[in-house]
C-alpha cells in the first residue's frame, strides 16, 4: 500500500513516501480500515521532531522544520518512551471498515468510522493509561490502518471524509479539557483559539452555555466570532485581571502567569498544550491563596469520544477546514501548518 512513513525524529526530510508498505492484518478484536482522510495536528509535528523530550525547553516552532540537535530518541514521544521506526503517523482518521479480526462481528464491514486518537493500553501497563494513534501505533497516513474494534466508532453524517477527519484529535482534546474543567455557563478564556484545538474549544464551550473570549491575532478575530466566540482579545493585549472562571490554555510560554492572573478566585486552569514553551514559573502563594485549580488534560474517558460523535451526528458542531492536501504532499501540508496563517485544521485526502 501507499503511505508516508516517519523514518526517525527530525526535520521534514524524515517523512518519506512509500508505495510498498504491507497492508496490516487485523488481529483479534481489531478491524481493518480503508482510510478516506486524515488531518494535520500539533502532535504529528511534535512527535516527528521529538519536542516531547525533556531535553527540549523551547516552543514547538523552534525545531518544527529541521528538528532538534539534542538527543531526543530516548524520550521524544508523547508517552516518553522510545518509538519504533519506520512509523506511519496520522492521529486523525475517517474511513471504512473493510475486514475484521477474530472476535469482531462481520456485520461491522462497510461501516463508516472515526478512530479515537487516544486509545487504551493493555491492562497492567503502569507507565501510561493511553497510547496515541499515529505515535505508539501506526496511524492514518497510509491507505489502510488497523485498530481495536472498540476504537473505531461508527458515524452517520453527510459530511465528507476530510471534514469528518478534522474532528477526532482536536475536538476530543478540547472536549476532554472542557469536561476536566467542568465548563458550564462560565466565563471562559481560550488561548491559541485559531488552531485546531482552540477553535474546537470555542465551539464546544459555547455548546455548554459558556461566555467565550478567544485570544487570537486581529486578522482571525471575525472568523472566531463566527464560530461562536462572544469576544476576542489580541494575543499581545493586556488581559482583564480576575475576570474568568476557566482558562483553556494551549499556549503556555511567557504569558502563562497572565493566564493565571486572568482567573477569578476559585477559578480553573486547564492545559493540553504549550506551543509557546513548556517551562513556566508559578508562585505557589497565587495557587493556594486564590483557591485555584490547575488541571493537565490528556487521558480521556471513552465517553468523551462517543459524546463527540453524538455532537457531530446532531449537527451541534461543525468542521473548520482551511486547506486540503493529498497524502503524498504531507511535507507541504506541514509547512503550511507551521506558518499558522489559517484557522481550524488542514485536511489530508488519502483515498
């Protein structure tokens, strides 16, 4: 089969087009999926570069094109464990089940499905509760992929494969943050609001009745208001102090204490990204004297993804597709992704 493989941590040159990849065989309790479409995510880039390594302390853009000079092979993955190469990345997947392994009903053949980006690991694995599709196991940057039947969720929608493929990783990350932060009719600040997760968070927080303020650049403000943001703030603007019940932060970096100061007493801060840099400084007195709650958000209960599919089928959320590239042009798609001149997601057409 045809596909794009990652040959090791590093720059864009580590993405290599192949036309001789073996079609995976579904193991027990697995299904084989013919991939229709995928999309580009920060985690695809961060895994390629090894940004997750503790030796990397800068922002995600620093080594995004050429990689890092530091030794990141030992802990450059999402879980901190070494990856096996070559690896088929692609955390997003919309496709059709074409075969099933032992223990799976043949009635699933022909189902149109979305694949969970975060998948359960084997029982007894004390090091991690989840593995990432396209990181710890091969993903959707190839014509076929196999996953546990449980992780291939049927979807009934008139949206195209590309449109549907923009949901799994970004929207489940955003929904996981929102559920972790118990967002309701709150005043919510979303940082990095024009990206895939940020624009998803705007829609999903509004769905729960929140008043949403989106932090973005001036040229993207009107598009985010069209997605539901009640207000927008320039990413360099001074933030109103103690004005928000919840901060959904994907940025971190030098302005991290500004996000914290923007919380009301008793507020909740949730992070699932640090594109401006992972190393921040916290005055613990701020945390305890103001009764703040800080949450990291990666692990997602199964209900997060099934809830998300329900929102899609009910038409409660919509895809935001900025550009579409054929799989063969994945390098160019990542170059466009790194330019950050778009809103939402960049789709990858596979079939």
